[in-house]
């Protein structure tokens, strides 16, 4: 018996070649769906799910609904953790985004801590009409005499005070915005911003479609991360507001899509 192994502890079975290759792909891509992996390895989706469960149990990747993600690049932080991450960067991004919102504009504010930083900065505007599905963003602007704030309906989702569902989207379908400030959690290989929650993505997409211009807000820590689903193609955004410019393939894809990169 190995002296380093506790008595009664079952030795872990070695990973097979497919599982090692699957792990390598997920770590390289940041996220991969069960369907894509099943096609890639020419096995059933059930087989891929078993592999993902096994790798997740060993702490080698993280299992998500419909796929798997790399632990360091796609872990979905809780709201309290997000509030403590990249605070200075988000503050600068928020101020830079607010500076692009003209007085008297009609603007949509998305959910998330970076957009909340923009809401705090927008409180200095004299005249503004704001629509949002973020309760924290609305509260940052509450009480300003010449800033009209309209909160969408919907179902309250999670600790970040976001509203989603038909109640949120019904209002947006009848509106037109000068600007939409959209948060993100990561990036796809083609330069599309991504997020984790499909219901929140549905609201983001509708707000983008109803806006003359959409601005993506994200700190540099998200450049190397993936998430679950695309928000919209890069061509849907007029600009990315960030604290450091992206490099490599992401930079090239954004610029080729006509996205202006504005560093705060």
C-alpha cells in the first residue's frame, strides 16, 4: 500500500484518452457545449456528460447546464464577490461610459456591477431618461430631480437585483433608446461578448435591438474568459469601454467588426 494513501481511501481511476482530450479542449476554449463535444469525439451526449461529471468531481473543470467551463476562466462569481473585483477599473469604465451619454438622452442600463458604476456616474447628469432592469442601478439614480428613472417589470433574479422574463421584455419592445449600456461576462472566439444567464441575455438583446447605439462595458479581466452564450455579434456594438485594450485575436475581430475600443 502506498504510504501516502489513507487507509480505506479508494484510488482514483486514471483518466482515459478522451477525457484528457476533452479537458484540454475546455481549458483552451474556456467553455464547450455537450453537443459540440459529442460531435467532436463522435460519442453520445450522455457519454460526454459522464466525462464532464467525472472531471468536475476531480476539480479539473466546472460543470454548467449544457456544457463545461474552465475553472479559472468561466467561474461565475457571486454578486458580493463581483462587487469586490476590479473596483477601480469598473469605476473608470463607468465614468467613461457616462461621458458618452449626452444630456437629455434616453438610455437603457443593463444589469451588473460595471453598469452600476456607470449609473453612479450618470447621477451627475442634469437631464436624463433612464430605463433599466437593474434595481441597484435605479437606486443609484433615485432622487435626482431631472433624471427620470423607469424600472422594467419582470421576475427578480438573484442577488444582483436584476429583472428578467416577459415582464421585463414587454416594456422594451415599445421603446427606442439613444444608447444601451450592456454588461458582459466574457468573450467568444469570434469577438462576440458573452454572458451566463439566458434570461438576462434575452433582455440585453432586445435592448440592443431597440437602441441607436450599444456600448459594451467590460474590464480587462474578462478578455481571457468565456461564458455560456453570446449576447450579440460584435457588429451590434458601436464601442467597447474597457480599462485596458484587448490584444491579439480579440482586438483584431473587434476592429474588423467596426467596434471602437475606448480605454477609460
